[in-house]
């Protein structure tokens, strides 16, 4: 039973690390703010992480339209 629990915890940790790395790589990119997987991950992040990610993206891509999850009510301005 301990081996099963250890295996499940290892899989869960690997998933969290991979997802977190993929999200951070999207937030710190300099190519485009419109990566579909990155947008989905950023939109699924809790409030403070999403806000930090949107602020980081706005710093890099402030002159372009914001991606989904970082747009204000009118969808043309950043949060």
C-alpha cells in the first residue's frame, strides 16, 4: 500500500512540476502571448498567479491585444 501511495504522490508531483514549468515558460516568453496551452494554463491559475502572469505578459506585450484571461471587460484592454 505504501508503494502505491508513493507512486501516486510521485505522479502528482511530476504533473504539478511539469504544468508549473510550462506555465512559467509561457509567462516569460518573448515570442507571442497567444499560445493556446499557455493561455489555458494561465486562465486556470488561482487569482494571484493569474494576475502576476497577466502583469508579466502586459509588460512584454502591452501594445497588442491581451490573451483570454488577461483582458478587461471590453476584451481590448489589459486587466
